[in-house]
């Protein structure tokens, strides 16, 4: 017959799993109240979870703070996350940010990526959000790095910073087994389209030879619609067609050949 673990902590856990929350809470509370108890941090986390299930939010937060104060690398980090999520549910962003910062301070690598993403979500401005997302990306976590890179890329593309968008995506794609690689590659392609448009526009403005200028105009005008910029594409065609006679003739050939 297998030996049954009769330690109070395990007894409380089994009671909680069986739905006897009151009995589980009583045992967890006794263990968490003893500073000399080796399982104090774990018991305090268990108490926090049980009390939250019972709807005792203040009690759950108090228990989580007890676990957090132990500095235990695993259970203090869990407690910080419990606190942070509790504050987020109550729409208390300042307290939530402080709890996520506490999770960062513990330094458990299993929770650091989550904390950075949460701080990005709770950021009070673009600069703060970007800093948190870059930190999340730098963790190299396959799931979190992908999410962070996607948010960074989308932000940079909106701001017209296609180069930075591409850099963020490439960093994520270098992470082994990164999540949503196909989505990242789509974002990378979009960034490259924007970069190409910038180069084509620069070539048009440089007034090169007629053939090169006409080619740049065509490439720019045909690429812009891929980014939803049909009106800009029409303006580019008009710019070429309204230019000097030689350029206009070359642009007209390129404009009409697929019509």
C-alpha cells in the first residue's frame, strides 16, 4: 500500500482540492502564521488561493503579502502575481504595477517575462510601454517574446518606424521555438514593404535618369496599395505623368501596361 503524505501542508492541499475550503484555510493559516515553519511561504500562497475562492479578497491579499515577505524564490513570486492580478481585477493599476515590480525584484525567470508584459499593459505612456516590451522581448521566452515583438512592431509601424519594427521582429524570430512565427513573418514583410516604399520615394526625389526615376515611381505606386494607401499611389502616378515629357512618357508606358 502506497505511503500517504500526512504533512499538514499536503492535508490542506487535498482538502482544498476536495472542496473543503474552510478546513484547508484553517490549516494553511496555522502554517502561515508560524515564522519558523519551513513551508510558510507555500502555505501562505495556498491560503491566499483558498481565501480568494471563498471571496475573501482582503484576506487573500494579506496572505499573499505574507508569502511575498518571505522572499521565497518560487512562492513569493507566485504571491506577487496573485496580488497583481487581484489589483488588476479591481482596476487598481498603481497597486498592480507595484506588485508586478515586486515579482520582477524576486527574479524568478518563470515570472519575469509575465511581469514585463503586465507592466507594458499597465504602462502610463508609450515610452514606458516600449521599455517594458523591450524587456519582455529580451527574456527570450518563446511565447512572451513573440507577443512583445508583435506589439512593438505594430506600434513602430503606426509611428512610421519600419526599421525598428523589423528589428523587433527579427529579434523574436531568433528565439528558439518562438510562438506565432507566421504572424511575426507577416509583420516583418509589412515592415519591409514600408522600408521599400521609403527607398523608392527617396529614389524618386533624387531626380536620377529617366528610366530609373520611372521605375522608382512605378514600384512606389504599385507597392503603396499593398499598405492600403491607394490615394498616395494615385498621387505618385500623377507626379510622374505630370513631369517633364520624357519622364511622363516612360511613366505612362509603365502605368498602362497592365491595364
